[in-house]
C-alpha cells in the first residue's frame, strides 16, 4: 500500500479508537435451510439478535398461507420456529425488511411489501404494504397491523426496509413508491397518532428516488436512494445519501449529504442500509467503481470509495447488503453475485483497505445473500441467503439459509 494511503488508514483507526490487529481464520456453517413450506422461504432481510442470543428474521415466502413469515432460530441447535405466518390481504404479505426487537424481547416491529386492506391507489389488488407489530404472549405471538399504506400522492407504497424507533415510541421507515411523484417516501408512525409522510422524494438533481433501505437513527434519520441526484449517471440518476431532521406533523427538514456520480471513480445505485459509528457512515453501492459495486465512507469524514469490487471468480459483485464492523474497524458484508460460482460472497474489508473473500457460496450452503450481516454478542457473524440450501426445494434453487461465520 502507498505510504500516504497507509497513513490515512492508520489515522482513521486511531480516530475511531481501533487497533490495527489482523483477523484470524474463520469457520462457515449453515444453521438452517428453509424448505419453502410452513417454515418459510427466501429470506431477503438480515437477522436481529436478542439478549439471550436468539436470532429473529423474516421470509418473503412460505409459511402457513404462502405470504411469508417471522421466524426465530436458536443459534446453538439450529432449530427454527415460525412466530407468525402472514395471511395476505387484508393482512400483510411479503416482508422484505427485517424486524426490530425491544429490550424485553416481547415486541417485534416490521413491514410487509404487499398486503393491507387492499385499497391501494395503484389498483394492484394486493395492497400497498403494512407496518406490523408482534407481541409475545407466553410461548405464542400475536400480530397487530399498525398501518396500511394506500399509495398515491398522499401516502407511501411498498415499504422494502424495516423500521427504526425513537425514544418517544415513533416508528420511522421508507417506502419505495408513493408520495407526490411516486418516487417513494419517508414516513413517521407515532403511537396513537396519524401516520405522517415526512418527505416525498422528487428525483432529479435535487433529490433522491426509490429508497429501498432501512433508516439509521442517531437523533436524525439517515438513508440512501437507488436513483436521483446526478442525472449524468443514467436517466434516473446514481442515487444519494440523505439526512432528515424529523418533526411531527409537517415540519421535517431534508438534506442531501452526498450525490453518487458512478463509474469509474464513484459508486452508484445504493440499495443497502448505512452503518454508523461516531458520526461516520459506511455503505455499499450495487454498481459503479470497477463496474461491480463499491464500499464507501461518508458524511462524518471525507467521502471516499474504500473498495471497488472486480467480480467473479476471484471477487464479489453487486452488494445488496449493508456492512457490520468489528472492534478493530474491519468491515464485513456480502455480495449478491460474484465469487467462484458467481452466486455470492461473504467478504471482509480491513481498515487498511485490503479486501478478502471469506466465503464463496456454492449453492448447498446458500446462494444470493441480500440481507445485512449482524455481529452477535460473541463476535459470530450471522446472515441469510435468498436462495440455496436444500436444493430439492423451491424448484431446485433452494429456499435460502441462515448461516454463521465463527472467528
């Protein structure tokens, strides 16, 4: 590495209180393979861990009614338990986002991409999506729909990410479509008050379009959009990083914090959640850079492309997921494509800038990871894949897995 680049990496490590210690060899294992039946199938989002170490997530398909599930996995035994099976309209359907859990582990919050009361302004007949809550009652969980999106110019439609919660109990999230220009929204759902659209995306040079990710809450709301911003990138733009100062009901302040410009110097098309520490944000883009996506740092420190993926067979390609950081400042994530079989990788990006493919998915161990990794209480990395696992299921593609990477 060039001395100046090495010095910059070391400076960042010192600023964040990190130690430039190399990581050790790690072991990959499949915890659970979905069958697509009543156990669920095709998890798109990542997982969340409670204080006892149990893992929770969603599947977009399967369950008792075929509209997806909320599930729990015991990381010690690999046993999976379905907590709730979505029924489809007027209930939710197809939860693409993950779940949020409270400290007592008796409440789960999330969204479904489709479903609801069916009165969706685009007339699709499957609903514009929902916000839901699951409440634990002993060994059982009960569901309540907190909100049904209706789309059109007055509301959002199709929430793809999960929700975040502030100290007052307000939930925040994004919808991919709906709003004034049908380019997506940021919404607020206070307890016992009406849902409020905090921002309607307008696209073009001055705004983003199509937010697919969950928000990051640090007192304000941060996120990305797939398009918008620099229209020189493509007809829809390369995407943006934004910040919103929330306020109820109609006084939020929206700011663009970065506009992507695409290849060869920059990323484009961010789909994933941001990761934040000490006011610095990290994220991924699905394209740009060397052509297969990037890892970037933003907004609390000078913007920089930290890595450009070079694609199969040696490297990953097209990261759909966000990043997780260890105590040394190394970043971990997944790519949807790339690797030896071109069906996805799990990678490490050291704080020195060196990228290492830790695992190339091969099918029976998973395929096409889309959800964020989490770093469990014991330093173990957990994640999901959309396909793969039991290749006798889901028309030979496999219905996805829950996996772990142990230090």
